[in-house]
C-alpha cells in the first residue's frame, strides 16, 4: 500500500516477533515511528537491532501486559517522549502451547488444563488488552483522535475443542472491543478488530509444526501487514467497529468500495 506515515506514531504490543514484528516493520517502512513492546530479553533486543539496522525509527520497550505498573510506565514514556499516540495495536498473546499440552494432535478436556497456565493465557490475551487500552487510550481521547486495533482470532477457534482458555479469552477481548467502540465513538478514537483468518506461522503455533518443511494452509506472519497499513492510512479515517480478516482483505476492500 502506497502511504506516507512520516510523523505517525504507533505502539505495538508483542512487537518482538510474529504478527507484531511484521506489522511494526510494515509501518516503519512507510516512515512511521514505532515502539515495539514485549517482555524484556534477547528476543526484544534482537528485534530492535534488526529493525534499527535498516534505519527505521523504532524504540524497544520492555513491558509485561499482565503487569499494571509495567504498562503504566510504558504509557508514561510515550506521553513524555512523544507527546501523542496515533495508533495502539493490542497484539501480545500466548497460545495453548503455554499449557504444555499438544492441543492440535492431542487436545485435553478442560479439567486437565493446569490452572497456572489458564490464568497466564487469560491475563495475557484478555486482561492485558484491557490494561494496555486503559493506560494508552486516554492520550488519544485528549488528542481527540487515535486508532485502537485489537488482534483477535477466528470465531471457530473461540469455541473449538481443546481451545480453553485461549478461545474464550479472545472472544472476551472481541466483546470488549465492541464495548470500547461504543464508548469511544464520540471521542475521535476509532476501534477495530483484525485477525489472520487461520493458523499462522507465529510463536502461537506448536514448535514441531513450525519446523515442518511443508505446511499447506498455514498463513505467513505478514498476513496483517496490508491491513495495518490501511488502518493507519487516511483512507481509514472515521472507520470504526470493523472486523477485518487478513486472508480475506482484498475481498473486504472490494465489498467496502475501496477497490
């Protein structure tokens, strides 16, 4: 997509790998300034050095979406150093692999899910979305403009066997996005939901499957790049309450009259 994002400032959670990293790179390639947030460590450092090495205006922020203090500190950094925020992408997430169960080949009933893993998945994929939005959106409300993007999953996944609690956590985050849409509609802050539209080659996929040489039907991690560029562009001004599926994006554009 041909768009000039010079001066555009975006904050992406889960920005050190997968969908978040690819979306950050896409925005950066069009001139945006982007902060990539993730739990601190080698992965975040590597992502930062890779992107900054290409000359991009990128900032790494160590942040745990499950920790209110950590999230608030990151929001304070953005407010102090940038003074504004044009786009917030709620993307950080962990999958069923956190349970230690091979949920694809050998799904287990809910009563065999370790409670600690259950909490971790819900806190990251649902509560984390709330904590991040709660900390950053007030900046946008003060500005009278902003774009909140929540990354979700397919509807079948939300209720599929072996997807508790990942599926319900994502469903809850989508319901929360709808509420946010209504509450922010008069503030100038636009809220939209995006999702790949199928199994995607990211850290949420079991490692042994990611190593297979042929994986028919698996979507690439850059599947949402064109979507995020569109939502950052002037074409999307005023757009709110949409649910955009990455692999169906071209058809969505046609249906909406953009192509």
